[in-house]
C-alpha cells in the first residue's frame, strides 16, 4: 500500500547498535501498528497506537520502543539490537472503529527487512 | 501467541482450479479477516466476516465462518497465476487487536 511508507526497506547492522525504523502514512488514519514477521510465522504485534497520546505494548515489546511523532508518523526503535531481532518488520494503519467490534481493515507498508549480525 | 492456524501450510494447484484454505481459532471472536501477502510485500486486506455472518463473497473469493467449530474457510475460484501468495487469517476478539495465523502458501501453476 503506497499510502503507508516504511524506511529503510533493507538494513544490515551489527549487534549492539541502535536502530530506528520509520513509518509514515497519508491515509489520515488514527491507528498505527508495528508487527514483526519471522520466516514461516504469522505476524506478531510489537506496539500499537490509537492516537498520538495513546501507545500500547503488544505481544513482544521487550527490546523495542516506539514514538508517535504525529498522526502520520510512527517509528520503532531497537535500543541495542541483537541477532534474534533479525526479521521483517511491518507498519500498518487503520481507521478508528465504528460501533462495537467493527474492526477496520489494516493497511500495511511493504516492510523493512532487518538483519543483525 | 497465534490465535488462528491455517491449513494447509502449503497448497499447489493448476491455473483454473479452485483453492480452499482453512483457519481454526481458539477463543471467541468479533470478526475474522483474510489477508494476502505477495512475496516481499506487505499484507493486503481481502475480506472481513463478522461473527454473526456465515458466508460472504467478494469477486472470486468466498469466505465461510462456523463459530460453533471455531473455523473459517477461504475459497478462491478459478485461480490464476497472480493469486500465488501467502494467505493469512486474522481474528479480532474482545480487545482491539488482530491476531494473525502462520499462513497458507498458495502456488498457482500456469
């Protein structure tokens, strides 16, 4: 989805380095998410944000932090990268839900492939 | 932890055939969604079915939901080579999060 842009697309770095992955969106959505995908596995939720002042931990937040700089920008940081954080990282957005249980579909960027040596 | 589990893990068919993928889940849901992921790309939303719905259609896609069995199926009719991708189900429970399964890799041979 070209409306959700992730940078960089690929990154190779060394153990112990601080890494920032950036996500920006032009869809005007309030909600943003960071996921991690490992080979042969589904997506695991790292952090999610329902608006600029509302940030929540997901299933696997240890070792990660996030910043919601604006409605359109949500960045993910690895403070001290380790090899088992090598994965494909996705940012996604969705509109605010309407009613009860009316989960809006999520719109994904094309991912950042991160390799930590 | 994965809520949904797709079956089979991989499926290879010929162009023109139908493809059926299944998803089972463990806890009650508000809705279930199917996504497609082409190699090297992000996920694309295909269809959403609510817990009070049993069947839904969108183009060549047909989704069924059986809440008593906690399962869903995605049928792609008259498949094309361009349908080659991984397909994921995602469940939405009482919280606000989607939980994704591990996916089915579909290969459609020309």
